[in-house]
């Protein structure tokens, strides 16, 4: 049994399984509103990444590459030889780690609004310092941090979300444990994680997604096309960073069509 990661395996006795990896300040519940469309065709595997939900980070020595090993332990426990992977933002970085470290356990992968790390030493150190400041802010006043995080330009396009969706996202963020969240940021934030840009080699079919209004990740998405041997980049119109929340219909259709191409 994997003692490091809390997970939920929804077995519909289908031939293939989709593993969903959530973003920062969230947990396995992030994709709950999406999965009904996938359950018609796939089994579903939801995981709490370290520091979120019921998966601990504090007091544990690990890196983003270790997380990939832990995910493989989950797959073994569920008796899954391989899975499709859908990773959002932080979860996309973990998905990249899984592809790099355990390529044979991945069928197809969807990388939503994510990166492979930071490819410049100075910028990587700068990000480590930014994330340390954020970690201290989380520990000092979590509710204030959440308020400021929600107002980042990264999420400005979410102004059009309905009130219920906004409240659900806020409640999910606030339900996390501040000390665990801060610890996770220090251990596998973008600055501290393995830089996969120069070392990634994979022939897996990859779908890279970014929202049209999320210019930074549109740029990064196009750059990732040069890394993967068989990747496609799709820019979703009129949305920002969190595509699966802002336009779940188009997100689900795009991802499911991509996954079904392999059947």
C-alpha cells in the first residue's frame, strides 16, 4: 500500500484509466466536476499530491522525482500497468516527472498550463526566493495569502466564473493545511524541482494545453513542442490558466478526443 499519497480509484472495469493530477492549493477534488464525462469510457484515478488533501509533506524527505516513484506505487497497488495522465499546472510538472522517470507507465499525457522547470540558473534562484517568501506568507496568514493569490493576473480571466464556482474554488483552497502547503512549495516548487528542459526525451503522444489569455504558458507550451518527439499544442480561446474550470466543456471534449485517438 502506498503510504505517501492519498488516492481514489474509481474502477468502472474499463480497459484504460485516466490519472488526474491537481494544481497548487488544491487536491484530488479539483477534477470532480469534470470526471463524469470521462467515466463513460475510462476508469478514474485521483491523487492528493504531497502537502494537499490527506497527503503529507512536512517531515518527509522527497523531491518531485520521488513523487513520480510514489505514483508508480499507487499504480501497482491498483494493478494498473499504465495510465493516461492529465496534469494541471503543478500537477503538470509532476506529470512531466512521471513521463521522465517512468515513461512505460504512461500511455498518453495531457499537460495543462504547465512547464518543465526553469532553464536559467539565475531565474531559478530568483524563483526559489519568491517561493520562500510565499511559503512564509502562507505560514503567517493563510487566508490573506489566498486572497492575494486569487487576485494574481494568472487568474484574472476567472472574473466571468459564476459565484458557485468561485466559492467552491475558494473553499477548496482554504481547506488545505497551511504548514503542509508551505512545505510542498519549498520541496517541489518550480524553482526547486528538477529542470527537465535539457534532459526530457519521450516519444509518448503529448497534448499541451494553454489558455489564450495566459500568455506566459502559451509561450511555454510552444517551447515544449521542441522537447517532445510527438506533441501537439492547443490554445483554448477566451480562458486563462485554469482551463478545466473556466471552460470545462471544451477542455473535456479536447482531452477525451485526444485520449480516444489511441484506441
